[in-house]
C-alpha cells in the first residue's frame, strides 16, 4: 500500500491520492533525471518502509536496482 484516498474529498481523474505516512513519491524526467513538479508525466520513484529492499537470493540484481533507483 502506497497511498490513501480520503472519502471526504473530490476524486480527480488520473491521480492516486496522498502517500501514506513515511512514504516519499517523486516523478523524474526520463531523459534528464531531474525531479518534476506535481502533475507531470515521467518516471515514478517511491521510497518507504513498505517498498522491497531487493530480490530474494539475487544479490547482484538487488544491488543494480538500488543503484539505479535511488530517490
């Protein structure tokens, strides 16, 4: 679980709600790697305690993913 939708607010098409506590979500430009403002299209990166730290028993792939997917 990454986000939460409040039932008391209007639903906006194309959104997923607010991140849950201790979760960071950023959108990056696919070419430059720069952080983009809210509402932009790009690569979504998520950081939080519920995000997996790697692949079970596949250390090399886990390290490559961690290097390439840092927020």
